[in-house]
C-alpha cells in the first residue's frame, strides 16, 4: 500500500552541519526523518572554524551552550597587516563576537541535538538514484552491505556538499568560477608573538597569510601556495617558508596535525528546488572562505527550510511557502558570494596603487569604526532582510519591527521562564507567534483579540500569541495580564514572527489585515 505524502519521512542526504541542522529541526517539529551519509562516520578534521552570532544563537537553542563554552574560542578582533604594519583592527562587541568552533565540535553538538529529538544518522548509506513523482520521491539507497533498497519519501534535502550527489542526479548545473591561486592550509602550533583570540591577516608583496587561533592552543594557517604546488607538496617546511616570507617574522611552526591544499571556487546551483527536492549549504553554493561564512550560511539555509517543510508535511502550507526558500536563501547566498569575492580580491591586489588605496581605506574605516556599523553585523548574520518573498509581507516597519528582518533582541521579562531574556529568544521557535505590542496603559483592540482567536482556530498548536507591554518590557500570555489597560488607540502594533525568528509581517492600524493577507498567501495549499 502506498503511503500518503504526509506519512512518509523526509530524506536528508549528508550529515555535516547543514544536514544535521535540517534533520534536527524537522525532527523537533514532529516530522519523521532519515539522515544518511555515505561516509563511514564523522570526520575528525577541523575544517570550518568560524561560527558567527546568529548561528551560535541557533546552536544554543538546540542545547549547545555548554559545548560552545567548553570547546569554542571567542574572537576578540580581526587584525589586518600590510607591508609589516597593522593597518586595521576590527573589534567585536557582545552582540557581534564570533567564536572559533572546529567543525567536529559543531557536528557533535548537532548530533546530540538530533539524538535528543529522537533522530539518528545512518552512516555508510549512499544515495544512488532519485525518481520524483507528484506524490513523493522514490530514492535508491545503498547500505553498508552493498544492497540497494528503494524507499519512498515525502521530500529530499540535499546537504551533501560541493560534490553533491543529489544535485548531480537532478542534472542541475553548478555555475561559477575558480580562483587562479591554489591555497595551502594547516593546523599547527606557533611559537611567536601572537594573541590567540585574534585572527591575523598579513598582506605583502608575495601574498597573504591568515592565522586563526584554535581552541586548545593551535593555529590555522591559510595562505596561497606557489604556482604549480599540488596537495601532496604541502608540508611543514613549505608552510614555514611561506609564513617567513609573508608573515610578521619571528614565528616558528611546529607539530602539524593536518595539512592540505585546495582550490577556491565561487559557484551556485542554477536552482535549489526541483519539485520535492531541495539543495542546501555547499550543495547549493560555494565561495571563498574569506569572512568565514560557509558553515553559517549552510546552517541557516537548513533552518530556513525546515519550518517550511514541516508545515508543508502536515498539510498546513504548500508550494507557495516552499518556493520562498529558494528566493530568500538565494538572496543571502548572492550577498555572501559577492562579499567573499571582494575580500579575496582585496587580499591580493596586483598593483602598488591598489595596495596603497586598500590600506588607506582600511586605516580610515578602522579609525572611525565603520566596519562595526554595517560590515561586522552582516558577517554576524544579524542584518539580513528578506524581500520579495511569499514568506514575508509587503515592506514595512511598525513599533520597532521590520518586515523580513529578525525580531529585535532587546530584553523583555518573560513570565514563562521568570527571567529577562532577548525578545527573539523568548519566542517559541517551533511556532508562528503573533505579537501584540502596546505601550503601558493602552488597551489591546478587539480586532487584535479577534485575529488571535482566528489564528488559534486555523493553526492550532502551530501558533502562539504573546502580548508585549512596550513600556515595561513585560511579555504576557494573555491580554488580561497586561497591566493598567485603558481605552484602545492606534498605538497597538501587530507583528507575526516566523519560527526562524524573522518578522513575517507587521503593522499598526492595518496590522490585522496584513496578517490575514500573509496567511492567505504564504499558507496557501498546493493545488
């Protein structure tokens, strides 16, 4: 007997940070998941390092705070040197500070969260075929004993990296360019005058060398290799010579635990959705490691997709909402690829006047702290504003909320937890949340209460309603708990927060209408 789409599991291909995030978030929402990976088990290699605040926030939501504190290294600053002098120092504050968290630790955090949610990873299971049908996807999986079994799934999410099998089986082009330079990488101990919680960028006539402090006392060394260098040519003597030529001098490299080489690409999939099959992370886009955005972008791809798939899986939404994934995350991927490309080219200008111009710009920007206004918050993942997507309403602002942006993180008192917490973290990330915000002494309009009742009737356990006193900062569960209610007026703001923490729509006088319009559009069923 053929199972209905909503009864079939979702197949997540790939058990790196992206696949683990997708599987965990789906499992937390009650969606059955199979997460498979063709590898024998988790990789011990450090690979991706930088985890920026928005991703750290998601990891902490999954219970990873203790592991982050134990294994992560908060980064104090980025330090740029040119021609032997420091030309810029970008310092982080509490809100924008990233952490160095090697990929195995990030994966262990996510695997634990998946286990807690009731899921697991099936290692040594390879995807070999895909047959998409209107009611689902039939996938051929080769198990550890070599036997291929075909099984039915409601959706498939390809999180299987730059050489994605899912993308190949779909025949989706992976367009873009490859940088001319071949890069060398190593994790080593370094003797010399370096601060361990800073990332260093040493730019000189012979190239750039990047040094990143790792938890446990080592450093990551990243630099362009000499022309003609192959992966097998990269060893400690070569790296020492390159650091001597390009670094500050006086550094001695010892005890390498990992050395490798790789080409840097800037590529993106022609499309990231084909029917019931999606691509996320490196399967959808790859770029220069400049800015340390790779893991972060992929994890947030999966986070964006999971809540939408969960609503579609239960029949509460359809193609309109699912289509918004490609539009929203494509917007982010294009920005990340562009910024990483600009940084990579800035590292290696070809002419002296370009070096002088770059250094002067960095000095000025650093002195005025300009990067902290736009560039650093962008890297931190805090400035994304989704536009022209069915999952967000028309552009607008009301009561401190911006449609398409993250819910603000100013502190509120939450009686559910009996503590003060950032507003965004106080919201239930498994549900849509209607926020009814009024100043102290202003009553909640009847229209807002009517809307709240409609949402509960339509969405049941998939929606939450919270009332915010914007004067006292108290977040309540019912309008009756909002103190000193008086007559209604126009200062009531309605904001619908998505499960991923972004504002779906917001408004004041027209707030109820905007929310109803969003529900009709975004949650329209597939015809």
